[in-house]
């Protein structure tokens, strides 16, 4: 058996999950690994469910150790949290089969993108939401968003810098909900290409505002990054759920 | 006529509304004043509705200038916001009679205290909520909280360092609401003594947990700071509304 963890983190102060040699900011992985090693008194290898980008947050992120920890799963989160900074929290610990891998065993993920939809900034969400001043009609977004659903080649919604060859993914849903001046976008898929959620949200907003006139189905068909909308900034993006 | 503003701010990076000679952190007042002076091109005097403590936030804070600004009230907030940091926002501008004073004209204020009620920290509310691990029963709080209401001498709920002589205030309500793992305390009064809201919330929590066995009515009657509970930290406190 091995020990696995469910964590949350505010990504603002980090270079992402993984160590980035060129970044002055620490990685979530290394910060968490050090805290776990302090608690259990020996070196470990820590593997995560996803590489999140710099500034991206996680409400629910899965990772696993290369060993079993001899501390009760009910007590382990608080024990590790004692050695973590305020912006990383271990929410739950569980044991899994030796073969478990938080990344390869994931059947899919849900991301949330948080928009503060107002002409006036929200001083409490500077690092944790993206401010968008034009009024968003979530009914329009939800009608358009159906076009993402299903199995497609999502080349148009992948960062032009990505070298990945297998660009077919199955999107389960893409929808938006309004909560006062907040708009939350939710999308889940069996996997996402590099920057895919951020380009999906950017495209939906630009279709909604009339800046893009192609429907989503046609943007997908073009298989060209130029056909889609802008990449939304990292600060609004949250890894929200991992499905096993 | 003079120009008045409604602002919001996240207090974490500030020494409070007013300049504190001994603090290395800037004041909200001075930061806002500089932004306004940049927009209108001349020096102003800026007066606020309350001295908020270091780290305390405001959802709605009123202040007024010593002059009338020749820019349309609909456009003034965005014009000033351009020169403000992300953690201060002008939400609204309005004109008032020359005699208007944001502090002396206020009939009362509502404060909100935000508690994250969980054994696990919320990584997104490090600076903007107070984490309290013991389960809070809001029905119990609301039953006790009635004891605050009415006109009383609130000496027991005033910082022992305060020199104020007139310690009688009228509290309109004190209540708590649960929203998932968040608990919001709301209290409004014709005025609050120094640290009064923070001591009221601290006392309510200690009565709820059984740490204090006196009812609120009796704590009030003692007129002694020792009879009440702890002063809650600044990070959970928000000036929420000002009533004119």
C-alpha cells in the first residue's frame, strides 16, 4: 500500500506544481514534499495528478507518495499542515494499492474558471479571479458551450507552443453559472491539452461579445490556434475535481 | 457642494485608514488621496467615516473631499481606480452639501466578521477570514446575541487601552449566518467602541464553546474588560455598511 493525499492550494506564490529551474518561485510539489519529509523523518518521492501552471489554483489536487506512511489517515493532514505555509492545505489522506498513480489513474478532471464580471475591481479577489467588465450572458455561454461537448480534435484550443501529437479529447461539459457579479465556468473532460481550459473560456467570452463570429463547432474544425480566442490569465483557473 | 466617495479595500497591506507614524505600511487614506490628487491635479483634504485598524477590511467605506470635483460622478470612480493599487477600489462617487461629514453624519455602521469554521485552513482566505476549528452553532450564537441588543454601557467590550469616557452605545442587532464552512457575524450599532466588534465576536464564541459561563447581559453589567472574551484578529473584520 502507498499513501495518497488530496490537497488545495492558492497558486499565486508558486511556479506551479512542478519545479521550474528558471523560476524564482517555489513549486507546490517541493514545498509539500519537504513538509511531509519533516513529519515522517525520511526522504520520499511525491507524484501529482497534473502539472498546473504558475498562478493556477487547486480546490482539489491528488498526489501520492512512493511509500506507506505509518500515521493514521485521519491525523496525517493536520500533522503535515503544521509544516506547510498558509497557501497549501492537505485536506485528506488515504491509502491506495501500490500500483495507484494519481496522474495515470485519473479518468478525468473538472476545472473551474472564476470571473469577476464588473467594471469595478473586487479588492478581495485580485489573485483569485479574473475581472471582465463586459456583461456576460450565461444563457448565451451555455448555448454556445454545448459545441465543446463530445470527442473532438482540440488543436484549435491548444497552446501553439505545445508539442503534443494526440490532440483528441472528450469534453463532458462546458457551462457557466452566475452568482451575483461572479461567473463560474465549469468544464470537465477525460483530459485537457496545454492551456485548453483557458483558451475555451477566452473563446466563449469572445463569441459572447461578438469579437469571434465562428461558432465553437467551426473553430474546432479549423484545427488552428488562430481560429480560437485569447488565453485567459492563470489567476482565474482552479483545478476543481479529479475523477478516478 | 463637495464630492464624496464610497470605496472598498482589502486592509492586509495597510496600517488602517489613517496614517500611523510608527507603521512601515501605508495608510488607505494617503494612498487614496494621492490617487485623487493625480486625477484632479491639485491638493485635497480627505476625511473618512471611521478609523479602521491595521488589517481590517471594508466592503463599503465612506469618505469625503474638502472640495467639489468637476468630473461626472459616473466617470470619477474609474478615473481614480486607474491610479489605485488592486486592493483599493472606488465604487461610487456622489455630491453632498458643504456641511456633509462622512464621520459625523453617520447614524450607524454595520460590521461583518468572517470565520472559516473548519479544522482545515482555507488557502484562499488566509488574509480575509479567521479560521476557527470548533464547530459553531449559529442558533446558539443568535440566542445569546440578543443580549447585546439595546442601549448599554459597553465598557466590558472596549479595549482596555481606550481612553474614551462615553461608553454607552445602542446595538441594533448581533447575529450569525452559516454558509457552508463560513460563518458570518453581523452587528450594527449607532457606534462602536475601540475593538468592540472583535471582543463581541470573541465573547460569543467563548460562550458558545463553554469557555465563558456568564451570559452576555451579565458580562455587560460587570463593566470590566476581564469579564468578556478575547479580541478576535483583524483579518476577519469588515466594515460592511455605513448608515446615514
